[in-house]
C-alpha cells in the first residue's frame, strides 16, 4: 500500500471515529491527555500570550483550545474533516482557525505560513502518519528562528493488552 492509500485510510478511519473520539475527550481530553500529555507538552512549549501556535493533528481541538486559553493565536489542522467540525463546535469565542490539512503533504502544511509560527505541537498524531518526513520538513519551514516544536507519541508499553485494559477501565470509571 502506498502512502496516499495509507493516508486515505487514516482519514476514513478518523472520520468514522470522530463522534466517539469527541465524546471520549470532551472539552479537556481524557485522563491520559489531561494528566500526562497536555501538561508535558504545555510545559515544553512555553506558550506566551500573543504568540502564533500551530497544532498539527489537533483532533477535536483539546490542546488548541488550551493554547488559545493561554493567550496564543492558534492555527489547528487535522486530516479528518469530521474532527475539525467537532473542534470548531467546541471552540467558539477562541482565537483559533481550524483547517483540514494532511500533515504528510509538505506543500499544504508549509502553505500555512513559512517562518510565521512561534510554536508547533503535534500530540499523539505522528503514529498515524504514513511518513513523518514531510511534516518534519514543513515544521522546519513554518517555525520562526528560535521557534519551538514539541511532539508526543505513544510509548510501546501502552500498546499491550494489559495497558489497553487498564486505560479502557479507567475511562469507563471516569478517572
């Protein structure tokens, strides 16, 4: 399967899962994101009021909203138009522009504004990309000199059957 076919499959799967994912994450994210992913990414990014930030693979916009609440002007992208719709619905009144962009399309991503961004983040999205090289090249072009890039990915230990059971149980119990 070539990269285009993989990306198309990823887009289709996220469009199918959008309603479930949005309900699971809500406004602030699930427990994993609230207590681990988001605080770590926020600390590393060091968002300052007035900065321009890009969220690549924003899902339902949880982290994009957090950056906007910290005072950033945010551009947030995702491959799934269904997730972008849900992100927009949850983000009224915030300084966020949402766009459907395939992060593996270097040209489309770079068109967001070369040398314009103070910070770029990609939380838990790179695992679903057929190739991360186009995104990494685009991020280099998008960032200002001294700009910051933070990405998070799932550690392999969380892919085990036991880890999945624990995470699903925690979500069901609302912890």
